[in-house]
C-alpha cells in the first residue's frame, strides 16, 4: 500500500515561508525521482518541483527561485522549502513519484497538505 504522508502545510501571510515534508512508504524511495504537485480550488493539478538522485532539480516557471526541493534518501523524505509565498500559492500540495522531469508516475495520489497564503 503506497502512502505519501505529506505534512507541513498551514496558513501564512504573503511573503512568508513554509517547509513541506513527504515521508512516503510502499515503494523503494531511492529508486524514483520525487516531486511536488499542487491543486488550487477550481483548478487542475499542476507540477511544482522535482528532485532526482543525480542531484538535478526542476521547477515550474511560477516558482521563480522561491522554492527549493530536496530529498534525503536515508530518511526517505522529500521536502519543499517555500519562501516568498504569494496568494496564488494557495493550494493543496501533493508528493508523488516522478516518471520524468515534470510528470508523475502512475495514477495514485495521497491526501496532500493544505497551504493557505493570506494578505
């Protein structure tokens, strides 16, 4: 049974920071690129960032240097450090395995963690 265990979401003011974490189980963490996606109310789910075992990272254009994605294979943990948050960042954020730079693997999604940015 695959689980992603997203956490760290919350409410912040515009310009603030949050650190999201994902500690998944049910697959070999180190065998996959890992990434973050988000879905705002009334919108389609979209790619945010991914990180691979060769150290390469990929980001959506809207990130614009504000987010940093990282992974710790020993702890089987994926993180997203978010700063300079904007109202448009309000969404539920999901962790998932990656098939390619910006595309998830499979068709299973966890519960996610909610981020609300206010001003």
